C-alpha cells in the first residue's frame, strides 16, 4: 500500500468515531416523548377516590368510578362544586419525567360541565398550568384560565396550555377555583383523558 493509501485508512478510522459521537449527541438532545401516568384516572392510588400518579390538594377533587358521561374508560376525575364550603381552590398535579429545557410542551385535559345553569356555578374557573422547580420553588411556566360559563354544557371540551420549562423539571396541573358565593355553589365538573405532547 502506498503512502496515500495509508493516509486514507487513517482518516477513515478517525472519521468513524467523530460520526458516532455526533449521532450520540443528537440523540441526547432530542426530546423524549412525554408520557403521563394514568392520564384517564382509571387506576386508584392509596385510596379509591385518589388517582394513581397524581398528587392532589383541596376539597372534593376525586377519582370517580360511577359518574357519567366518561370520555373513555370507566373512570374520571370529578369536582364536586356543590360540596365546597370555602373559596379555596382544589387541584391535581403530576411531575413529568424526561422534560427538556426550552422544548415547548402542550398539556391538556378534557372537561365536561353540568348543563344546569346557576349564577354561582358560572363564576367557577378552571386553570391548566405548567410549572418548573427553580431553587426549590414552583415557578409558573405557562397558564391558561377557562371560565365555566364559556364552556358548552354537557360536552367534552379540550382545555390546553403550552410552554417551555426553564430547566429539566416540568409539572402539569389542573386547578379549580369555586364560585365565591358561599352556600349557593352548585353543579360539578368532570375531567378525563389528560395528555402531554411535544409541540415545539
């Protein structure tokens, strides 16, 4: 083999590892498709009224097996507005694995509100939110507020919010704030089929 042939072999050997390294970097920088745990609230947690994979706070935000209509499966998340005695909000949340800083995600959930109209129920609001943990504190990345009186009763409506986490942590939340009038709150809201997608 001549000198030129030797250099060709050497250069070829050097280029292969560089290509492999480039491929690995590209794979590591690609967002892993996000997966929510128990998105349809089918599986119970440590109690039948809690959905596995979802944290919860506040009153009367329960996993329900007997409520209808469901959008899919046999269970949903039910907010008992008529049971609320105080004006504090209630909600559920989930911390998502494999979030990538700067990648845009869209979180959503389907909501179904009662057909019965009442002034107290109409003041009810639903917020879908994305958060990141910064210095041990939850920081809002994106939030969208929906008023119940803007939703079509007895129909499943898609509620969404989009945003990019500021680091590799991402929390999705559904927050319900009751009507402020104590003693006249009525109706309920059903939630089903939460989802999280990479959108940018």
